[in-house]
């Protein structure tokens, strides 16, 4: 009986540790990844606006 409680406690600790590591990964990773992707999207947005203004000015 005591062995089962010990195993349950260890399993809960492992789940909490894995959950903590995953959440920390989501907290740390987006700072570089999202900023990089947002920068690329902004550049693409500016290029798209320039293309639209060029096509409108041609007509």
C-alpha cells in the first residue's frame, strides 16, 4: 500500500516537472521566434502595399 502511494507521488512530481518545462519552453521560445516571424510578416505587408499602390497607379 505504501509503495503505491510512493509511486503515485513520484508520478505526480514527474508530471508537474514535465508540465513546468513545457510551459517554460513556451515562455522562452516565442521571444525570438515570434519576433522574427512578425518582422518577416511586416516586411511582406509593406511589400504588398507597395505592389498594390504600383498596380493602382498604373491603371
